[in-house]
């Protein structure tokens, strides 16, 4: 009986750790799980970015509509990341001057009827994502409507006058 316990203790000592093959199998299984989860994570992240972008457009649009109601006209144009004159109390300054959820910057365009709106420039979102955003907030066609492509990497959300 004593010999049996001694052998069991020796076997346990030799086999106490994991073999290299077992560790490699675990690594492969974890890698496969990560590969399966990555597309889902990317899709959720892209949807969250798009929702935030559309929400910011609505919020900023309302601020400009309040401004025009109070002042009778829209503020003058302002370059990317610059708060238009008279809008510092109506816009969330950090949201307007920082990078938006798509990696671009906000700008204000006041080019007269049909050319007045909120512009995003320099974003990193693919064109397919911009089309998806357009489908949610407008007509799904970036060549016309309220949300349009206005140049290479530049999009404008038009505000009716």
C-alpha cells in the first residue's frame, strides 16, 4: 500500500504541469474565439460611431435653427474646428472643435440657400458607412438630399433656409 502512494505521488509530480501541446491547443481555441468575435465587435463599433455622428448632426442642426430664429440669419461660415461667430453659447464647444465620432472635424458652411449646413471633413469612415448614415437620416443617396458628399472626404448636412 505504501508503494502505491509513493508511485501516485511521483506520477502526480511528473504530470502536474501542462504539456506544450496542451498549451498550444488552448492558444488556438482562444485565437479562434477571438477571430469569431472580432467582426461582431467591429460591426457594433461602427454602428455606435454612426449613431453618435447622426445624433451630433441633429443636435448641431437644432442649435443653428435656434440661432437663425433669434437672429434672422445664419452665422457666417467657419473653417473646420472653429466655432462660428455668435454660436459659442449654442454649441457644445468641445464636441464641435474636437474630432467627431468618424475621425473628422466639423465646419460650418453658409453659402446661401441650398448651400448652408454642417460639414464634416477629414473623416476616416469608409464611403459605405457614410451611405449607411445617409440611409438613416436622409434618402440613402449621397449625390442629393439633405446629406450629401461635398468633395473628397467631405460631407454636408444641409439646413433648409
